[in-house]
């Protein structure tokens, strides 16, 4: 009898544990487009936070948030939404119909049961047209999920996919990953870059979690390979990736071990690796194949040594030019705290010329987390969409969106304001996969110094800005062209 009771208790415990890991799948249409507002590290000064605001398309290490599909002439997009009270993160998906110029009511895929924008979703679309939503975690304290649409190119209903990975020769459940970037290659499948956390033991110092960057592959999106690490230098890394055909590149910095401080705030150096065989081997831009993971600060993947210069590195985007060579967009600064003391925050491009890296400045902005996207045209024109002009909350995350254009590989730039006299800062302009001229960049706004309602926007290639409807009384609506300086307020 005792053994039976013990078995029942154990079974109930496992059932409760599994039940606790089940997401709240809502699969319901929402009444409008609302983004999540999020803040990080109170600073006890006039800037209030290290970074904050409307972060529905945060962070730079998540991708993609949007994909254009020519077969149905729609740009599908996901984002970190908010419930009507703004208290919890909803994973949302919708699309812009290029034929009608309208958007439907967005679908709430699930309630992530947090307000942490690090848990924002990313998406992908497979060769059969099924939509995939990857619900990330931030570290090991919460679970990750994967969902798939029940029908191709259809946002109405999603079902959970119980994904697995190989570990020590056995297939096990995969329910935790962070900072995911999902890439799809027809004929190969998914190759996803991500971060996992492990304890770093340093003699004489308290053990700290290390952010190790790696990748995994899957032919079907369900069963993944063993996790394979790319780099594990000191306290870890942030990585940002890009793809051109079957060439996948990743750019990353590293967190140095610092005494008496949080090394995660001290990110520096710029590195680059690429693979052209679905992760079987990885090379530098020069073509040197490397043994991974990288574990030394000085290694062949190093693009620029900013550590010796005392500069921090915040990577925004990675794209490939018409010759298939990588170009990295990133920001450098003197320190992690918000405010003018750590300026200038310089936007830079690092272009691989075929033999070396050419690094050139673009402009300056006023916050380390001023994030924008880089676009490469077949005719050689470069474009950047990003919040490089000061916004109403100066020195906080984001600002006014600006379109930058270079016709000489980043040597000189011309700019065009996209927003002005805004109520809130605009932040995290994201480039869709297979970008369409009519849905060119996607972002949100929000107050940089106090919690606020957050709206969602997109622009076309010319720099015209459109507001997604915050309240919908019908199943479809046309986004509103933002023409005047005044932004509509949420009632």
C-alpha cells in the first residue's frame, strides 16, 4: 500500500509539474495592436532605467519578427503584445495584406505569463507554408515553447509542438532556449542560433551564469540536433545573425570577467563566423575553418578589438552585400549607463572587403539600445532605418526614426526624418525576411521613463510611416498613415 501511495504521489507530482509547464494557449483574436512596455535596471537618476520603453520587437538578438511571402502576397509578423491592462506579455501574430492594404485583428497565440520583453516571440515559415512561433525564455527561470499553425499561411489557430533535441545520444525534451534567431533553408530545414546558460566557475570568484552561444538544426522543426556551441569566452556573448542563400553568418561580442561588477554590462569586441554547409563547419570571413567553441579573447574570428580601446559594443544587425559579403551594423559607447556621460554612441558599419574589414562611422545617437536595421539592395545601395535622432525622452531608449542611405558602401550617408515631434520614443526597427517595399521596417513606441501604452508601426521603403490600429471594430482595417506631428493617444 505504501508503495502504491508513493507511486500515486509521484505520478501526481509529475502531472502537476507537466501541467505547470503548459502555456495558456489562447488562439483568439484581439481587439487591436498593443505592444509590451518593459524596463531594465533602475538607475536612480533622471533617466530612470538603463533601458526601457515600447519593446514589442526587442531584442536585437531575436529574429525574425516578420517575413514577406510572395506566394500569398502578405507580410506576416509577430510581436510582444500586451494584455489590455498591460500587465502580461501576449505572443501575437498577424499579417499585412499587400493586395488590400489591410490588416486583420491580430491573433493571441499564448500568454507568456511575464512582462519581460526578453521573452518576446520570433517566427518562421517552412516550405509548406506553416507558420512557426518560437516563444523564448530569458535564462533558465521560465520555459520556452514552440507552436505551429494548423493550416498553411493561416493565423487563426496554433497548436503546441513538443520539440526535442539530442543529448548524450538520447532524444530529450527541449523546453528552454534564449535569444533565438531562426533561419530556414529549403531542402535543409531549420538552423536556429540561440543562447543557453551554464555556470562559469572562476577560481577565487563567485560562480556566475555564462551566456554560451550555439546553434541547432532540424529537418522538420520538431526534432533537433544536439546543441553545438560557437563561443564560450569568459562570461559569454550576445550574437546577431544574418543569412544570404545558404550562407549564415553570426556576429557577436563578449562579456569580460570584471571584478566587483556585473560583466554582462561590459560587452566589448566584435567577432564574426559563418557557415555554408548548414552548420557542419564554421569559418571566418577570410575562409579559415575554426575548431569550436571559441574560448580565447584573441582568436581568428576577431573583427575589431574594442576592449583595448575601453569601448562597449552593441550589435544591431548583420546583412550581406550584392557580392555575398557580410556587413555588420553596431553601436559603440564608453559605458552602459544611460545619459550623456557615456557618449558618443557611434553607429558603425564593418564591411568585409574580401580580404579585410573596413570599419566606418554612420552617425551618433543618445542611448546604447538605439537599435536599427541594415538593408542591402542589389544595385549596391545601403539603407538603415533606426532611431538616431533624439526623441521626447532624450537619452532613453529609442528616439525619432530616420532613414539613412549610402551609395558608396557606407563612406557617406544622407538622412531623411521618418518621425518627428513624437509623444514617445520609437525603438527597435526590424527588417523583415524577404522584405517588401510596402512593409519595410517594423517597430513600436513607448515612454522611455515611465510605463505607458505602446503602439506598433511599420514604414515603406520611402520612409512613410503607418500606425497599426490600436482599436478595431471590424475584422479588418487599414493602417493609418502618420502625416502630422501629433500621434494619436490611447483613450
